[in-house]
C-alpha cells in the first residue's frame, strides 16, 4: 500500500508533515519526480501564509482544494488572465503578484517507492534562469528534454540555491534509473495516491474557476 505525505521546505531543510506533525527529513533530497500538476495559482487576501494553516481566498483549479467551496463573493475575477491580482506589482514588490503561481509535484525518495510525497513549489522555484548551474524546475526539465531524457527516468537532487537573494529550490540530475526502477515508478505515476498528491480536484473540484479558465501548461 502506498502512503501519501506532504513535504515542505522550512528553515533550510525539508520537513515531512503527517497529520500536522512535522519531522525534518534532510537539507537536500534525492528523489524521482513521478508526476506533476499544471501550474496553478493561490491568492491570500491577507499576508501570505507560509504554514498553509488558513484557506486561500481564491485559487485556480489544480491548487489545494479545501473541504468547502469558496464563496462566490470571494472570487477575484471571472478569469485568471483578467484579474487585477495577477498584475505585476500587485504583490507589494517590484514584479511580484498578489496571486502567486504554484506547482505541485509528486515525488518519491530514491529507492523508496512505498511513500509518495506532495511538494508544492512557489514561482521562484518554478520559473526563471538559475545562476551557477542552479536550475529551477522548468529550466531543469528543458535541460533534460534537450538530451532526450524524461524527468521520471532520473534521480533528481532538490536543494536550496544559496546564491539566490530570495528562497529558491533547484534541481539537478544524480543518475539514471535502472530498468527495474523505471518500471516501478512508471506504474506509480498513475497510482491513485500519486494523482491525489498532484491534483485533489480529481476527487472533487470545488474551485471557483471552470476548467477552461486560466491557461494551459504542458506537463513535465
């Protein structure tokens, strides 16, 4: 039976969260990225809650789905692309947005296929160009694709970019999976636990947006 847990990066290390209890895992992680959700969005009316103990005010379809539907009055716009919270500078800093981009990954630790971890990335760990070969997720995925390699076929190291002026997780390849390892993670890619990790809306979609709102992003 495959178990689902949540990972977060806090105070310089990765923390596993189970039923509200936190346990430090490591400062860097060697994982296999089994699956990934589309890029989506979260908007908090107040200050951004890094602990995620409060519900967001508004969100797009593939972000974390709370137990109850967001009231219509809290919907910030009919479409993400028209929302004033999606304008650069609306977040209070230059080029920042009040509505934040996020992307959820389903990963397993190297050699441990019995536990799927949900890891939610912020925009700084998703987009941009890294320095000193420290690549954010999309740059890393393009690096692999340019070499004919799928991200699910390698062990990936996730670590903090110590050269960045803001929090950023980076990605680099460690080794290729063996044929037997690749077979195991390929089966895990469509496991219900994995699908729940990247997109809780597969069980129930209570997002205030319909499927066609926002934009499309090619999955990794």
